[in-house]
C-alpha cells in the first residue's frame, strides 16, 4: 500500500486505515509510521480523528524481535488497535489470535457482549463465545518457555535460513527475488526467463521431490507477475534450506531437458 495514496483517499466516512505488517504475497511490512505521520497532518487540517489498525497477523511476532527499532505499534499515536495470529509465528497450532486496543475507550462498549449467567459480569468481543482453551494454554506455554531471548533466537534463525535460500537462488542466475530482506522470513521469487518454463511448472515439478511451493499471480495491477513463495518456520532447518535450493536447481535442469512448448514446426507461422 502506498501511504500517500491511502491517506489521500481518507474522508469523513473513513473508520480507519488498515496497514499490513507482513503481506501474505511477499512478506513486506507496510510503512505504518509514514501512514501515521500523514494522518497526523490530515487530522489536524480536517479535525477528524482517523486512526490506524495494524494487521500484524504474521509480523507481530517478528518485528519486535528482528526489528525492534521499527515503529509500527502503539509508539505511534494514531495506531489504535493491532491484531496478531499466534498460530503463525507465535509457534502455536491453528486457532489462536487476538486483537489489542490502545485503551479501553478505543473499543466502543456497544460492540462488547456482556453475560452474567456464570456468576459475574464477563464482557466478550468475539464471533463465537464457546470454544476450547487449548490454544490459549499452548500460547502461554510458548511465551513462558522461550521468553524474549528465546523467541528472538528462533526468529533470527528463520531469517538466516531465508537468506540461505535467497542467496542460493540468486547464485543460479535464473530467478528474480520479489520479497524484501526486511519482513516476514520468506522468499518470493520469479523466473527471469519465461520462454521455456513458467512458475507453475516449477511448482508442479517440486512436488515430485516432496516440496509444496505455491505459485500464484500477484493482485490487481500486477497480475502479469507470477511468483513462487517459500515461508520459513521454526522447524525449517539450515539443512532443509540447502536441500531446497539444490532441488530447485535440479528441477530447472530437468525442465531444460524437456522438449520446449514453443518449438515451431514447418507448417506453423512462427
């Protein structure tokens, strides 16, 4: 998201500007601080109080440990709420996530559901009231077990393994790296040469080696770009990173050995 364009679109009906800390497509962190600074100016000019919600589903468990100097959270005055998914980089199985508001006043009480049939008033803000608590317990365990330094070590290891893949792919000379170094520990990349193969063929061939590496087109205004993406998690070791690079290189050589789809025959106009 371009901060200038986003804030330019803000009007009196805008509830908030939602910034993503860790794009699903390429892992990029959007510039929350720039959005905050532009909103500060616009709110002063108009008298509005347009706030920011940060979708930190992935980045919320990454930025504090890898990029502590990055301002994206409640250090910025117009950030009023942040959501994080524990089942992404919080190291917990699917089903845990939360949203945090800067102050109690930033969450209108009209949106809070109160019940008292369990003996005391219990406010809740959720779409489904009754659910298991195993994910909450698992998240608590992970936080206590690893602590800040332990989680930092895990995130640093993920980032280092992402760099192993990135550098290995660059050495082949066959790929453009679409992802940035600062962001979610992932590598998004595309082929430099599409005359013989495309990313979907590479993805399909990698399945024969046991790898599920998705290939997909980028969103509106960039549909012509197709990328492959490798997301690095805690259990993805240096050995696996090196093996993946070798398998990608093997797949490319195997695809090169196949007959070209673009071979011209004498009876066709080429």
